[in-house]
């Protein structure tokens, strides 16, 4: 390229912000004068990207929750669309966030700007009818799971399997020094306030039941950000009869790595926990409307990515009405002790790690994007 390259990155969630930051860092080693702007979070900002909208506002999950903020999303969509048309960047990298990002790609397909989706929408779980649309609006797709590329066999869409960013990252994690001796339990209620509102209290109730059996139990909760920490503290103050736990600023991986077991909200954190080698239960609760619609369209047997990779329910799932503290405590107790259940899960988690490859610090993704930049 003869002039300084520019790109737009659209990452609407904390996990996408982290993945894209690694890629941007690798790309800048190839193109030191590369400029980037778009939607993201603190990690992309740290790599020099100009943030137009922060993931803290963008990260909303569930049909009803999105509808409530429809006006906001409509405004930022059209503002971003207008700025891209005016600035005409050399590349657009869409990171996960498929509802917003695929619509944006459709609106931009006549602009002649290469558009690449990083992290495959879960078309293998639901909405396979999205594949023809993806073929039409995207110039490339970068997958992170080994089984995804096969879903697009026969498709004209160029699909690149670049490995998972967490494989390499989690190998370097050192257990948090805050853990003392004894039995250690991590609670991971998610990075969205709506998740915390639905899941944190059932998690605390589960921990209270385990405390009756294991009085020396330590309980630590990594808070994704200040807002999450404040919400969890407020809930603990409101439900004073439940156990007080230690809220930790960030350091989710370090806290989970040092725990004997964890109770984890379904999402990216379950795969992180699996790669860290910590036995867990998977928990999820959403609005009744979102859950009812999801049940009708989801075609896979499990919600946790670790279980989809393992092709069995390696880590028990407690979804919606099944997220009952008594049931969760009964399943969690054996994982805190040297039991057959714990040993079998540890073996299964090691198998999951072996099935995944590394993205080599974002280098493999950057090398794919280089082709699109040079093509432009």
C-alpha cells in the first residue's frame, strides 16, 4: 500500500474488545502507521484505537433488552454508517456481535471496502439461514473453533480457521495471590449488569449451602468493571442474610486459576475457565421472552461452548428454571473435593484444550487481514 492504511473495528462486547486488541497489535507490527477507529473498549483503546462507542454501553444480551434500547442502537448505527462512507477506510473488521455487524455489512456492501467478520456467528446452533446473507455481505470470515469451517463447506465465502485467542493467553496465567489455604470457590456472574441481576443471588445462595458442608470455604468474585462491582455490592447489602464474599477488581483468570472449582455464567468465561483447567458448573438465566424464543430456534444440545467442543455435557448446565441453588450445590460439592467427578472433569477439560489451536497472539488473524488490506 502506498499510503498509510486505515481500518474500522466494530467490537460490541468485552471479549471482542480483547480479541481485536491482540489483532490490532499484530497488525501494527506489520503496518506501523496503521490508524484504527470504531467501537470497542479499554483494550483496543490501549492499542491506539479511537473509540467512538464503548463496549460498556454496547454490550446488551437478549431480545427484550435490545428492544428497550432500540433508539440508541439505531442512532449509533446510522452515525457509524455515515462516518465510514465519508472516511472510506481500507478495511472493516467486524468482531462477533452478529446482529449489529451483519446488518452494518449489508448496508456497506456497495462501498467497495473489504469487510471481514472475526468470530463466526453461531449459525451452527441457530439461524443457518444467515449463511447466504453472510456470503452476500462479507468478503471473508475468520473462525476460532475447529468445527466451524466445515459448516461452510461448499460456500463461496472465504473462511479462515485462525485458532482461538485464549489458548495461548491462559497458559501464562498465574493463580491470584489473594487466595489463602483451604477450599476455594470462584463465582463468575458475568460482565453485564442484567446478568448479575439475575444470576448473582442464586450463586450466593448456592455458596451459602456449600458453606454449611465446608465451613472453611473461601469465596471470591472477580468484578469485570466498577459498575459490576457496585451492583454486586448493592445486592449483597440488600440480601444481608447471604454470605459476604470477597469482590476482586478484574483478574478473572487469576482468580479462577487459583480456585478449586467455579460457578460460571454461560459465555466466554466458561471457555476461559475450561482452558484454565478449573472444574465448573455453567449457569444462565435470561428474560422469559428471550428464553422462550431461544428454545424454539436453538438446535444444539448444550449452551456451554466447552460442552459443544467436548461433544457431551462435561460441565453440568443449570439454565433458566433449572438454576436452583440446592441442585447447583449438590453438583458443585464433589468438584471441590478429590472425587471421581472432579478427576473426570479435569481429564475432559484437558481434552478440550487439546482440540483447540492458538491464534499465536493475533498473528494468524493479522496475516489473513493483510491479504485484504493489500487487495484494497
